[in-house]
C-alpha cells in the first residue's frame, strides 16, 4: 500500500499484511481504521518507526512467556513492516 504523509508529503510503501504470512486477527481488531495507515498519514516518520519498533520488541520479549511461535511471527511481521517503511523513506 502506498501512503503520502499529510504533514510532510513523504511517500512511503507500507505493508498492511505481511508479504509472507497471514495472521488470524480477533474480532475486536475488525475496524475501518488501520493504526499504521493512520500513523503514517498523521504523524512524523520517527513516530511511525517507534510504533513499529516498539511492537516488534514487545512480541520478541514476551514470546517465551505468552504467545510462543505466534508472537515470533508477529514480531517478524512488525520487523518486515518497519523494513518496508524505512526503505520507502530512505
């Protein structure tokens, strides 16, 4: 997905879903607002990078205590999104 930031007119390619895997999302995630799309359109690059990095770190630090392989998949998904976003701005 391509997004242009409303604040700085920066263009970036952002992944909404992982290119390599689809993850089941609980019903409470069914909404018309995608957080990454919203952040990309309404905040600066550092805030988007922080969000993606923070979520990757969250899943990496808890995988062995909570979600196991599913948390590792989620961490990889956020790292891929971060890579895609960062590659689109550099």
